[in-house]
């Protein structure tokens, strides 16, 4: 028998390794930044793995859509995440904060307008994306992450802004943000930054520009025509998850989203992170939120998880408010008051869900004002916020809310975790825990503990423990830090979004 050549001996030894070990070896040079083109020539196995890596998560822009269908056809089954980036036109200092007092209404609108342009044809881009992906085969999971921003947003008054894809929970979320941040020098006196510190608040018109509504002034002549346009787009059965993250400061109109979401008949997972209003009456937007969540209830019947996080910046109201005779003409409240009708429609929309997290857009006290017939047969996780939970809050109202929460939990037979304070049931052992974690102490009255014990008595042999953990108040610098320190077991905001919020607050010295 002829001796085996050294090359064949090499591959024989390689093939004897377990597949898991071979993949670990392959992924090491990929992480180190080695040329993937060279790695792909090593073997057919390496080529397959590199293709799987490259096509799993892709970034799409309007210009890349032209040949996307043909280019992706062979590898479309490998795609699990699409970051759809609508990059708006660049702008310079003459329009970074268009002064509405010096411009006509038409001129100001043109300076802030978010509509079709040669660089970013929004309607054509959505049409092409939907046409291409409407032909894709079903797969267990396909996430569409939609971002709309201008690269210039971080070049003027808001240098701390970053725009990046979402990061899965098993990947590091902070490195890319810190790298982007450390590469910038916050010294721009013209825009209020001196030697890394903000010395002047951004002009209110700079805030209005980056928070302008998408397609508010065109290309459609009316909101109704825009909704009709969404309705004529093809359905998109392949998509099962949708992300609209807080790095989108531009505001999608809730009715537009309602009609967009209806084009996804197999949608199982929605992560929606809008910003509160700054210069538009919040009560009007809240009416639109009712329309959105009612539409989700009616037309997204396959939905299993809804995660809504309304973001805010506590420093903006002081800039945006304009008082006349003690009345704020902008109706920009220093503290956002969740609309009770929105809270109730979200509760109604959650009846068929498995997981719900609604932060700041909903108040738990209104959410738990349920109808006697309401039941949540599949809900395993519930996370809510409430303005009542403050050290100087009304104790009677807090106690009433906690009792109503227990009454609602009686109608949630699969509930494993409820985070307002935390209630957690361990399905593998007959035990549940009510955990109060916060910066202030709260003594639960016997009436509250008895109500929650009644929830546990539905399960024979179970016991209920009450635990209190006090946090150091000085560590809570913002709502972003609060989310981190409260350590929610369920995801109430995407990891990248949480890191971006903390980065913004750190840059602003909050």
C-alpha cells in the first residue's frame, strides 16, 4: 500500500476532530479579522460555514436592493436577520437646527422633511423590499430591523449618537458603541460641546429636526393616501420578528405602523421603541397608539411577544417648553403621563400573548383595570411600569394596584414572571417569590400578602416567599441604569438600545 501524502494525512486528522471542535477552530480566525475570502478556499466545509456566517445577518440599503433578489437567491435560507437602513440625506450646519422663527413654514418643513429623495427613496425602497421578500420561503425565524436616520445626526448637536444593528443576547452589545464613542472628540463649541463636555443645551429646533415624523409632508397628499399605499404592498409571510429601535429618533406615525404590521401575517415578535413627543400634543399621539394596538390585536393573530419601550430624555422638556401666562404652549410635560385608554387597549391586545413588556407607555394601575371576562391563558411573562411606584407615591393607590395585579394574576394560569415589583413562579419546584427591589422600602400590608397567597393557593402544595432588596440610590443615574439594576429576567429593551441610552446619559452628564 502506498503511503498517504502529507496533505491527505492532514485532512484525515482534521476530519477525525468532532464537528464542534472544527467549528471552534474556524471561528477563531474569523473573530480575529482574517480574510474570509482566503478562509473560504481552505475547504468546502469552511466555505459553507463562512457563507452561513456572512448571510445570517445582512445590512440592506435602498441602493443595495437593486440586485438583492438575484444575489441572495442561492443563500436566502441562511438569512435570519435583515437590518434595513434608510439613510437620509446628509445635512450641514445651515440646516442642523433650522430656526422656525426665521424661516417660513414651507422653508422649515423642507429643512426637516423626511420623504422620498434620490439618496433615500423611502416608498420605492419599501416597495422593492416587500416585493423581493414576499417570494421567500417560510422559515422558523426571520427578523426585520428597520432603521431610519441621517449620518449627519451625530455630526452636530448629538455627537454621542450611534447607529448599528441589533446584537443577539449571546453577543457583546457594548463594544461597538464604546468603540464608536471613543473615536469621537466632543469638542465643537458651535454645537455646545467643549473639551468633551456639553456646555449648552441643544437648540429646540435641533431636537425638532431629529424627531420629525416620517413622511409627514409627503410624498402623499394625505394620511389616508399613505395608509392606502401601505395596504397595497404585498404581504410578507417570511418575517416572524420586527424591530423598530430607539436609535430611530425620527417618528413613525402609529397608524402607518399599524398598516405596515398588517403586511406581516406570520409575525410572532414585535420590539417597538418609540420616543415620547416633544413638540406635538401627546394626547393626539396617544389616540394613534390606541389605533395601533387595536390593529395589532385584530390583524396580527400569530403574535406571541410584544415588547414596547417608550424612550425619553429628562433634559429635553426644559428646552422644548414655551410658557405664556404660566401655560406651556407646547404641552410638553416634564413627566410623561401614560394614557389610561392606551394602557387598557394594550391589556386587551395581550390576552392571546405569551409575553408582554410595556414600559413607560403604559401604567400598570390602568392596565389592571380589567374586565371580568378577560383571561390570559398563555401569558408566561408580564413586565409593566407605573408612575405610582415612587417614595412619595400615594400608599393607598399603590396598595390598590398591587391587589388588582394579584387579581389579574389569578387569570394568568401560565404566568411565570410578573415584573412590576417581581412575582416569579418556579415551575420546576413548588415555590413562588414576590420580590420588592428598589431604592426605597415598602412594607406590604397583610391584605396584599393575603391576596398574593390566594394566587399561589391555586397550586396545591406551593409556598410563597416575600423578599425585599434595597438598591443604592446613587447608582441610578437614568431610566437606563434603573432597567439594568432592576435586572429584569425578561428582555424589556434590546441590549444595544439599553447601552445607547446609558451612553447618551453619560455624555450628557446625567
